[in-house]
C-alpha cells in the first residue's frame, strides 16, 4: 500500500536513507502496527527507530493515524474478549489495596520527577503543566497524532531516566484515566454495552455510587438479570441501607426465590418490604404463598396486615387454596395457645374464609376465644 503511495503521491511524502525495497515497506508497516500497539509510547520515548522509511508529510501522517486507530480498536476488542473468556468478567475489581498501591506509585513518581527537574534545571511551567499534560495526552491519543507529527509540549533534556519517569507516569495515568472514562461512560450512556456480569461485579465495588447504579441497572434488566439475585442479597448483607433499592430490583427481576429469602430477615422492615414486593409481583409469586402463609399468624399486627394484603394480590382466593389448608391449621393452633384474645379473633376471621375448617380445631379456637 505504502509503496503504491510513493509513486502515486510523489516521493517527497517519505524520507529514507536508501531507496526503499519491498522489505523496507514491510518493516515500515510492521513498525507502525507495533507503535499503534505501544500504548505507553515506549518506542518513541526511547527513540527506538529501526526503519529505513519514514513519513514526511501530513497527508501520510493522516493515513498512518487511521491505521493506528484500526489497530487499536482491534487490540482493545481482542483484550476485552480475552478478559471475558478467561476471567468471565468485563473488568477486574479494584480493591482498596490496589488503590493505595497506585497512589503510592504515583506519589513516588512525582517526587522523582521533582528531584530530576531540580537537578536538570527544568522550567517551572514544564514541571507543573506541560510535562504532565503531554504525558496524559499521549495516554489518550489512540491515533498517536503526537508521534506522527513529532509534537512535544515541554523542553526537558532527552535522557533515558527522563523516559523512564514518563513511562512510569503514563502507567499510573492509565489506571486513573481508565477508571474515570468508565465512570463517565456509565453516567452518560447509562452503562450501554456493559454486560450483566459487569453489573454483578459492580455490586462488590467500594464505590457506593457505582453500587447504586448497578442495583438500578439490574432492576432495569428485569427477568434477564435473575441470576444476579444472590449477589444482590449478598450486597444487602453488607449494607442494610440499600434494602429499598435492592428489593425494588428483585421485584422488577421477578426474583421470587430471592424475595422469599428476605421474608424471615432479622431486620423486620426488610421482611415487610419483601412481602410487599411479592404482592406487587402478583400471580407469578405463587411459589411464595406457603412462606407468606407461615407469616400470616405473626404477633406483629402490621406484618400480618402486609402479608395478608400480599397474599390477596397473589391470589384473591388464597385462603381457600390447598396451601392455606395445609399450612394454617397447625400454625394457628400453636399461636392460639400463646396469643391474646384480640389476635385470636383476627386469625379466626382469617380462618372463616377457608372452605374447609377442621371441626376439632374449630372447637379448640372457640374454647380459646371464650377463655380470653
């Protein structure tokens, strides 16, 4: 391709020591593929030039930049695919230890840059503005435009140690800029293109904002995100303050089994919220009816009311169902021995709604109420 350009666009678009052969053009192409893959611009920083042919005009620089973009897009796609396949994940979760390590690494780098700048007498503007800005732009510059147009914002001396400091700084910036870009993408697009596994892992994040975003996103995914129910419950175990958002997400996901686990949660308000969510799901939450019926004789009047409302939403004739017939008698007989007359009367009303009521148990209830 580039050999054809040499003849079509005239030779002044390239510079070379000896007239280029086919091998020189192969090396030229391979060198730019390698430079496109070199995210930290190590080759340029250490001035590693092993090609006879070099571009000499902006026209060829633009063509090369488009090639760099294509190579970078291919590599990024391949890296993401490999991570998903090997680690079954869209990203590596960053722990607090990693964050502290990267902060120390960056701080050490800045101290080394300061000492080096003092020894080599850098300009103050270069130290605090141009040197950091140049390196940050090079990290973000996927098309390698700074390389192709030979741009440098600062005037620090060319030295291998200075190159090491630059690569060191860029490595730290990849960490922080990558995290910033990811969060910005989520904020701007609502996480478009991110998979279910990403959001499940995000529940473990130490960033509360990302956790909330993950909970809401899983809720938006609905039934397609049902496999995330265990991770949501695990997140609730770590932070009870998230219970409203988590239960709402479980409801939207129609995660009946997950909500059933929360019915007997130690924190009563979580159990009440789970019962309400099951009621909102309606007919599709019939699997939860036995568990809700077990709670219908609770000593908490508010909980009994919520549970009975939920049962009515799931099945208006729930009290006549086989599940009620199987579960309620034994539960209520036990409760009548310990509850007050008021509670017994409330439960008696519930029982009267059943089609069949054991005669022996009717006599027991009547005796208990009379005793009260």
